[in-house]
C-alpha cells in the first residue's frame, strides 16, 4: 500500500502523522511511504530522517493526496485538504466530527473511508489512540491554567502553589478520566488545592485509593459542580463522551458566580467544549475574556509540545496503521472490532452513531459498511 503523510496546516500545529520509526516499520512491511517535505520539522524530524527510514519526499500535499492509498495525519483535514480526498482513499487521523458539520458533510461527499483515532477502542473499553494526547493535554492543562491566572493575562494573579503564609490556588477538575487524572496529578504537584469531580462512583473510589491525599474527589452533581466552581481559581474541563459533543457543564449565567479573573481551561474543545461560553482558540491567540472570566480553549493543546506528542501518538497508532496497510481496511476491521469502532465515514455514508445523533444525520451500521 502507498501511505502518504502531508504536513499539518492547522494554525500552530507542529505534530506530524508519521514518525521516521513508523515510516521505517511500514517500509519493512513492504509498503511505500511518501512524506511531504518539511512535515516533520516542527517535531524535530528533518526530511533526511525519513529518507534514511526508506520513505520518499514529496514537494506538495497535493502530490500525496493524488497518489497515496492511505493518508495518515494528526488533525482533522482542513477544507483545502478535504477537497483533495477521493473515493476509495483511506483517511486515518483525528476527526472530532460531532461539533463539525462542515467537515462531516465534506468527508461524506469525498467517498473516502475515514477512520478516526478518537473512536478506536480497546478490550478494556479505553480509547488507545486518544489516550496519549489526553495524557499530554491533561498534563498541560494546569500549566496553561497557571499562565492564564497571571494578572498580565487577565487572570486573578494567584500563584498555583502559593507561598509560605499565602494559600495555593483552588483547582477544580471536571471529569476523572485520562485527562482529568493527569491534570489533577500535575496541579497537585504544583502545590494547588485540587478537587476532581466525576459521576462514576467506581472511578472516584479508584482515584481515592490510588491518589488519596494528593487531591480530593466529589460526585459531579449540578449542585456540587456549581458550589466548587464558585470557589475555584482554575476550572479544568476534562469530560468526554466518545465521538459525541461534550456536555455543557457551566452555563453563561453561572459565570457571574465565579471569582473575577478565574481561568477556565476547556480540554474538551475538540468535541465542542464543556463550557457554554467556550469557542476554539489557537496557540497564537489562546485566551479570551467573557464576563471577566478568562477562557483558554486551544483546540490542539498537545501541538505545543510537538515532539513529545508526535512520538507518543506514533507509538499508539503504528500497530493500527500497519494493520490497515497490511490487510486493507476491510480485513483489518473484520479482524479487529476495536478498529472497526474507529470507522466514522465510508463511501458517502456516515457510520458512527454518536455523530449522526449530534448532527441529525442517518447512519449506516459499521458492520454493513464492511459489506458495502
């Protein structure tokens, strides 16, 4: 199979879909790999690294889209990229379709087979291709929250860990999954007073057993959420419903109850955001003010640490990428129902229920798509 990796064009996105190691593995499996020139520079991988791995270098993304059987990326294809997709081509990347009707309709119209990293599952019910970036984003969230809190950035002017005689920042993490756990660990390590909210009592018991003493846990009822948010200096939104739009957990009206200059860090912004006032921002212009509350809503947070993120993502995606290339997408998905769960669009039809529900579109069952 001919595997193509274009350079990411989303603003301030420095990750790359294939590492040189992944390219070398694919070549060793007998596949042809083509990488757009400069695609790996932001992550510290020059073209020469890919050449030494056995890959070819293409001058433009158009060259890759025109010839590759499978396109491997990091972020969802931008409008100009979606126009280059073609019928029968495989797209393997993050998609986050539920809050993005324009992308969804374009992918359906392309006729391509689109497999989303964020909905591939594993035998434990986890999301193995989302987890590495969730870990990175979770660990970044307190760091950017601390920066947003600085007075020069419009924040409250509170130091996360405090100093002797002055208390630390109060941090509330909504969601106790991968993002929330890593965010809580780092925030507590910075010396903040941290509380994690979640609706799963088994998850809260797990967090208490493993991290007891590092941070507190509370059940995520509407009342508890409102009470803790009102006392918080930083609120980190870390909720996830796989493939679906994120629920809105803090309304615009509730901003009036928050401390002036409090920081909202919305890690769920890729899925539409979990605060009513959230809108996607970029690393170049990451924060904005609504009613005196500072919002950090960068839609590709892991792109800020591109080398770490690229290697972590590559480690996770490589086995699935090789399976798709070795077997073809149909056989790979027949052999692995967890990979089949990643199928979002095929041959002009939507194949992921949560996206269809969010956008009001008809959905073809993935099992039927295998026969289409």
